[in-house]
C-alpha cells in the first residue's frame, strides 16, 4: 500500500467517523426529547395514580410510560458509548495523519483503529436491532 493511498484511506475514515458522530448525536437528542416528553406524561399519570385512580387506562399508560423510558434510556446509553468510541477512533486517526510520520507505525495504529471500528460496527448493528425491535413493538396494533 502506498503512502498516498493510505492517506486517502485515513481521510475517508475521518469523514465517515464524523458522519457517524453527527448521526448519533442527532439520534441521541431526538431520543432524549422523547424521554423528556414521556417523563412529563408520566408525572401527570403519577398524580392520577397517587390520588387513587382505579382507571385501568391510567394504570396501563403509567406502566407503558415507565417501560418506554427504560427501553429508550438503554438505547441512549448505547449511543453515548458509541459516540465515545467514535471520538477515540477519530482521535487515533488524527494522530496517525498528523503526528506519526513513519509509515510502519501509521499502519500499525491503523490496524488497531480497524479493530476498534470493527467493534463499533458490531455495536452499531446491535443498536439498530434494538431500535428496530422497539419501533416494530411500538407500531404493532393491539
């Protein structure tokens, strides 16, 4: 592999990581807003339950709101872990590109980065599966 091809590969990888960081930050803020909205709904339902309401719809809504918040919090935590690892991978790419001049050392660090990104790919697939399962569970008619 030539140095020029390697530099192009590192540049492309930096761009790809930046795209993923942006997407995950957007997804995190979206899910966070859903959690806040559901938390407000839960507070209203809490008041009704604490006043001794026997309405089955209120109790069901209360239970579903708690379940939704727990499920969504798992996904947001996974997204935060992904973002941290992506920032580490991005930092490693910047070190490879700007601070290491010897090609053999660059290539060694690139291999380590490749392993990290492979691990991230697995986490991304897992998070997508969790999100899709939640999506299909939510839109199913009862």
